[in-house]
């Protein structure tokens, strides 16, 4: 089987004609309006099953860490009160395997490198080119969220996120978000909205997706979280990390924080 056949098997391009300019334009409009785009069933169930069989046993190799942080993913500001929106702390727990733990023949690598998918992402995201990370750990990550694991409210530092759900939990693991919670380009940090969300008095949206769905999300100004997993079934999610510029890599300190090692 040639590489083109592998890509065809890994992506349902009949359902999602990634190279069609009209389809790209429609998806771009939806993404610009909603801040999110779900390509339902882009990866067929048979491929998802193969990836789960490959990834699930590696949970024993995953790096697990619990942390508290503010929603801006920065150090606290000592000039502000502890209960100021900037300094309020939330809890996140994670477990993941990094890019160098993903087999070289994994379908995840086929999907990640697919030029048609990359061209589609460029069209939808309105960027000229898309690139892998230049460090050995960041490009493809598989996240494990067993019972009780959660991702606390936060804003992303990156322009966009691309994820693929492999396995949904029995309950919980819900993706919640608030669009335009801040305007980082204007240096408006949205403190009132952050307080309201953390106090549980602000309306939040829910993004629904199933195993095999590829999700694009613009999280730099959208406050978002994943609620705690409930039950014995571990939530499995792939994060495909891209950049709009070549040569980008995480610092050694960032690698140590996210992965517990430098590579």
C-alpha cells in the first residue's frame, strides 16, 4: 500500500473534501463565526480502533502531573490581590505521551503529515504555511484522562489547536468554553468575565464531538476547560501541534514542565 493509499484510508475525504475550495471557504466561515470547527468522522472508526490499540497500552509510559495555575497560564502577579481574576487558581491534571513515543508507522504520523490536511488547515486558518514543532516532543501528543482528571479554565498561548478524540469517557470530559472572554490583541484581559466564569455565574457553551472527529479551536481569547472525567473509561485525545512559522520549539524549561524531560 502506497502513502497515498494510507492517507486515503486514514481520512474520509469523501465526507470531507479537504482540497475543494468551496468546502474550504465554507469551513473557514464557520470557524471564523464560531471560533471552532468539528469535522465529524474525518478519521474512520477502523483507524481510531487501530490508534487506540497502539496508544492505550502506553498509559504506563505517560508523564502524569497535577498543577494549579491561573487562567492566563502565567505566574501570579504579586501586585494584585490573591482573589483578583489574574491570580485566581484552578486545577489541571494531565497524562500524556510525547511525539518521540509515537511509533514511526503510526496512523497519527500519516494524518499529521498529510499535505491535503495541512493545506486545508492553512485555508481555514488563513495562514500561508503550517509546520511541525522543531523539538522532539511537541508535535503529536496523546493525552490520557482517567477518572477525576480535568483541564482547568485557561486561555491558550497558541493561535489555534487541532485535536482528535480517540475515546470518550463514560461521563464527564465535557469541553466548555466562552468565546471572546478577552481581547488579547488590545491588551484587554477580561477580568470581569473570568471572575464570572470561575464563580459559575456566566453562561458557557459546550462543544460536542465524538471519536474520529477532528476539532479546530481558537483558544487564545476563548476561555475554555475540560470537565473531570467520570468512570472507568479513560478519555483519550490526540493533540496535533502546528505552527505558522518554521523552526519553533519549546524551551528546555517548558519541555520539563509539560513532559518531565527535555527529550
